[in-house]
C-alpha cells in the first residue's frame, strides 16, 4: 500500500484477542503499535496477518512493554518464516535463531552496527526481516534509525534510474565482519560465505515496489566496466566507485528516516528488503543488550 494513503493514528484492525492501535511516526516510514501482544500474535492467525499487512505498509513497526519470553520471541518471528543463525554472532543455544547482541564494558570496540546497512546482504538470500527486542539499554543513547529505501529509489532522477537499472553489485562479509580477523580466519569465513551478487535495484517480492539495494556491505559493481560507461581503463574505479558511494549515501537523507528510542521490552519489526538501519553507538560506558530473530528471505531479483 502506498505510504501517501496511510491512515492517521487510529484503531485499524481487531484480531481475535483485541484491537491494534497504529500511530504513524514519520511521513515515510515507521508506526508504533499498541493494544497488542506479540505472544498472542504468535498464536492467532488473524492478529498475525494484521501485523504483517502493517509491516508491508509502514516498513518498520515498534511496540513497547512486550513482556515476552525468548521462546515467544522466536515463536512470533517464526510466523514470518524459518529463522537464520549468524556466522559471527551465533545464537542462543536454548532458542535457535535468537541472536544475542550484548554490549558492555568488556565488549571489544568495533563498528559493525553504526553504519547504514541492510542485514546480511552478503548472503545469496538475505533476511526477509527481523524482530529485535531490547533487554537492557542506556538511560540515554543507543537509539536505532531505519530508512525507507523504496522512497530513496523513487526520488532518484530519471537519468540515474536508467543508468543503474542493469547494474549489479558485489556484497562481502569478508570486507566487513572479516576485516578484523587474522588472514586465515578471514579466508575461511569467505570460503564459507562467498561474496554474493545482487541487483542494484531489486523488486520487492510482495509489494512489487522498486528498492534501492546497495548498502555498507556492497564493495563494487560487477558489470559497470562496459563500453557504455568506460572509455579508458582509468574510468573504471572512479566512475563506478563514485556512483556506488552516491547511491549508498541515499540512506542518510533525514526525510526517509525514523529514529527509535529503546526502553526495556520494546520491540522493532522491520522489512529488511525495503529498509536499512543504523544502530547509534553513542552510549559507552553504558550497557546495551538486544536479542534479534532474523527471518530467512529469498534471492533478490
């Protein structure tokens, strides 16, 4: 459903176990739900169907005061599809598919999250989406921002749209998570997860919308170096590199964004096919503990 016809804050649906109140948070992305428990939605087909429809409309949904267990978290996320593990972070052994993202004073400094990214595009089939729950968070700081990559594509100029329509990009775990590893470990990680290649513009499999699909995992275009784009060999790197950096920068436009301030037991559900996100690392030396269930997706086309 187009964003420009989204309803004002209202009760938009009633499942078997209650009503859902929807409050839009920005003009182009994000809505907060109230009057619903995700534990109930994990068991109720009608309630879950309403939440899924709202997700496709608003791209990312937020809920507060979700007193759910890890098992209920996994059960709700599994309604969208099978859950994935993470090759670097691992998952809860008692609740497979639930990834613990715990940051405290003993955590090593790293910069994986505080960059615009779409989860795991280094996979041939990146996640469909995720359900992220806050366990513990700073009193101030540690927000997460999401951005609407459908709108980011729609607002491109027509010449740019025509130029990028045939392009494909390489996405790498080696160049991101693997970059801090010893060379043998880095090579083993790449052997396990070879670079993936995806279209620069993908079609959302459920809404049919066009999505700008490059992010911090994208290293270069794989088919830019053609006679149409390159007259001299020196054109290859600056021409494709400048264009890729420009496209990646579209995620940072404030008009496409929503920013969420976490509280314990608050939850975000996002469509990874149509958004990017940025976890703001401004909270040290506070503790931030999150648990995420990522849903296996399909191969972008």
